[in-house]
């Protein structure tokens, strides 16, 4: 399955145990803004420039359903888990791209997010 996903994106680089960055195919990306995370049940894909997941999938001839390991559609619980992971990825992104020093509370959230996404 990972070949089906990874073969679709350009300039893909692993940046964590279950995380990759790539050029977003839905816009004229020159600096990798696409985040790809291997979740428990699906590939989690986010463009930090704001492209919609449907546009990203369409640009590489995938259906959103193809991102699920078993081909199923997400349940309400899956959506809540995705939202939680999205928050964690946002925390990591802000930390890794921040110019200003983070507070101790922000550093703790960053460490928690890294731990959650590496599980």
C-alpha cells in the first residue's frame, strides 16, 4: 500500500518514524508543504499551504477512500482521532518553524505530540 501512496508524490523525504514531507501536487509547490503520516488505519495527508485533501488526491489520481488501509470510509470516531492527530501535527509544525523561543508549556506539548505521532 505504501508504494501506491509514495509513488504518487514528488520529492518525498522521511522526517520521522511514520512521517514524510513531499511537494503538494494540488498547487505549484516548490518547498515541500505536504505532510504525510502513517496513522493506525489510514494515511493522514495535510497541505500546510491549505489545499483540500480531495484536491490533493485528485491531482495524483487517488480517491480519499484509498488512504484508508482497508478501503473503508472513516467513522465518526476516526474523524475525532484524525482531528486530534491534526492538532498534534500542527503543534510540531509550529515548533519546528518557530523563530521565537517556546514556553515550557509549548515545549511539553511538542514533546507529547512527537511521542503520540511516533507510536
